[in-house]
């Protein structure tokens, strides 16, 4: 698990640093779902068919976060 690819309406420059809050499913955590803060940097940006952008990022670190009550 060294990276992530996501679609967004915002374009990013290659090399831009990102910080994302994600909810990982139990299948990826080996137990229960878990909120994490992921830090990384953009390695590729593509134009998406719907007019948005596809962003590939290398993940440099992931930290567990406390449960977020919605």
C-alpha cells in the first residue's frame, strides 16, 4: 500500500504535498474500520473523462486518528 489514485475537480501540480483524512475499511485494517490521516505527494495528474482530474499520489505516512462521530 504505497499510493492512492483519486478523482477530483481540482488540479494539482506534480510534487504538491497532500494531507487526506480517510476511512479505511476493515478489509484493509485487519479488524474494524479506522480513520487515518495520510500524507503524501502528487506523482501524476491526468485529465478525467468527466472534466475533472485523476491524481496519483505516493503515500509517505499514515497515522491512526480517533473515531470521528458523525
